[in-house]
C-alpha cells in the first residue's frame, strides 16, 4: 500500500461535490474574408512526423512485479504500521489544508483531511467495514463500486496479490509527454471502473494513473501524476501527486512518513451514528428486549 493512492480519492470527491460553473457560450465564428480572384500561394508541405514507438507489451504480471520490487518488495513486509502527513492545495481555488494517513499491515487504514472552509473529510477501513465521512455526504458505510475501490486503496501492499482485486489485467504500452515510452496496465475490477497505471520502463516506478471514480454524486474522471520518489524504511514512496479531477486541479505534497509507530485499532472503526446501537447497524434499530425470567419454587417450599 502506498500512501499516495488514497490521496487520489480526495480531489475526486470534492470535484463531484462542488458545482462547476456552466461553460460560457461559444463565440460566433468570425465572418469569412471576401473571395478574390487571385489564388493563394501554395502552402509548403508539412514535415513528416517522426513516429514514436511505445515499448513492446510485456505481461501485466511482469510489469506489476517489477514495480513492486522497485518500491521495496519484501521491505513492505518488514513493517507493521505507517503514519504519513502531507500538505494539500487546490489550485485556483484558494483552498489548502493538511492531511494524515494511518495504515496497518492488516489492511486497516484511516485518512483524515482538514480543509478550512470545507471541514473534516475522513475515510477508513477496519479490515472488513469500509466507511467515509465528509461535510457533503455525511457518514456512510461504503457498498458496491465505492467499497471495491476503497478496499484496494486500503490494502497494505496490493501489488503482491493484484488478482484479489481485479478480474482482468491487460498490458497497454503508451507514449507519455515528450515521447517518453511507458508500460501501462489496465486494471479492471468486478464492479468499479477500470483504472490505467503507467510505469517508467527503466525505473519501473509508477508515473501516472487515470480512470473514473465512483462517488455519491456520480462518476468523475481523473488523471494523476506521481513524482518525487524518496526511500523511507527501505520503501520508495512518491512524495508528490498532481491530480486533475473534473474541473479541479489538486496538489498533494508528503511532508513526513514514519513506519512502525504504535497505532490503536479503535482508530479505524467507523463512528457510531446518532441513535444506532453499533456502527454497522442502521439508525433507529434496537435490540429485542430480554424475556422475563420465570421464577421456580423450590420443591421443599411449604404450601402457601
């Protein structure tokens, strides 16, 4: 589990929750210049484009395995907990804040984000129950595609067992910015939308991710760039993620990562809604009252 993965969800949530302004009306086309009898000079032929070839496709399992090794491999298994801090900025919106990420090797995770003017955003997993809480949608137990996405994002090191999360993996070489060749893998889950992860064929580190995120407000397309990789505790982590989600551009910068700090398991439990008897029960549900006990007279008791 890389801490970067969960930060991708936050701008997508806010992009879906924020109403984007309607696009301005298209400007009327400029009138065509009057025709003249003189023929225009012949245009010079355009230079032939130099084709840029993508790398030959390798099996997706090989690409994922190389990436897992590049980020630390067995070093992930040597750690039990992780605590990360970061700074968040929404470009052009005047919004910035801070966030924290807690995770354990038992696939328990909690992400908290505090954005002034918006409020506290949290999403977590206690290993079985996946939940989210934010000022727009309130407290929710995740189901369907949302739960499927959250389960993958809360996993400690899912690259070691990707077939547990995706029913199909397909190699798709692409050419990145500036003609850089990339090794990409299209990951298709059972319920959620496919996502495409692209890797540098030389370093095998992930450089981008794109897809469509499921939210309570509908599906939101996104694309992210991962960069500024640093090694912490034998594990390489992308300390910077730039994400475009709908109309929002979001920048996350990791400020601190620590492994193996003590973490209370209660931290990952979903909050109990008002009126509910437990986090997993619907509001207003009550337990049946116990039946009254029947008194039994002793056999040697005197007659009344």
